[in-house]
């Protein structure tokens, strides 16, 4: 039954990715399809892998493709993780009010520290990330702080078949002026399929210095380890 639920969700996701939307880039709300993988190599080391397909509309009008990976090390048992990684970002930006796009590539190296706490039903995560951004004819550095909260609804813990409320806030700070880059506020409903796989559907508001944008998000989390030792 668990496999049927997982396969059903994946089929729905593939169908949505192939939809041709009638909305233009002028819509105020887009959609992000996100996959997060975090595979334990052993008790200390882990491999992070991530794909984000971002759209100006629900699907089919690409805004950005982000591929991110990294190798992490747990300072304590399955927690307090230090990670060194790399990300590739391809952005498709509209030219003014036209239907023409310009593609831009960005390469990033990043370092981060993630720590988790549990207070009863409240699961809290803090992530501190430093990015070195290699853009065309430019180099930038940026700091990001991410605070997330998960609260199970129908179960006492984040166990199998638990529905949960998910929320986060992430702020981006540039090393150069202007210091403020953006802020993201997110809320979602999630479901724990099993101890290694969960899914979420939610809504995110991204605020920049002179603009703001709404994004739906459909997210898959895959924590199936490479080995049984965690």
C-alpha cells in the first residue's frame, strides 16, 4: 500500500510537469517542483542531492532550473551537519514586457551548517549557508539563514502516515550593497509516507527589495540511506 501511494504521487507529478499552461509570464503566481535527497553514506557522512524546477506559471513556462549537491559530515549522532557543496543554476528571464527570454547560467560553491531540535511535537531546524556565486562577468557572496518548523497533526511524532504542518522563513543577505537580497515565507501541509519519504504541498511568498512574487510548491523528500547504518 505504501508503494502504491508513492507511485501514485510520482505519476501525478510527471503529469503536472507535462501540462501546457495558458498563463503568461505576467501571472503573479508561479510553481516550484522540488526534490530533496539526503542519503546517509554511514553514521557520519551523507550525500545531499537536489533538483528544483521553477515556473512562472503552474508548469511549462520555465523560470529557473537549479541542481544542487554536496557532501556532509555529522558532528553528533545524525545532527549538527557541516556540508560543502556545489550548485548549478540556469535562469530564463523575460525581456521587459515581451515574450522573449534571455538565459543566464550561474555556478555556486556553498558551505552550510544545519542543526535540528525537537520540543515535544515541534521539530525545529536552523540552517546557516554561505554562497560564493560565479555569474557571467561577476562574482558575489551571499549569506542565508533558514528557520523551519514541522508539527505533526494526527500523530504524536513525525512517524508513518502522519500529516503535518510545515513552515519556514529564509532571509538572504548580500556581502555587498544592497545588503538585503530577499526573504521567503512558506506554509504547507505534508504527509509522511514512511520514515524515509515524505511529501508537501504549500505556498511561498518571496519578497525582494522592489518586488514580490507568490509560488506554489510541490516537494518530495527522499532520505533512503545507502546503508542501514545511520
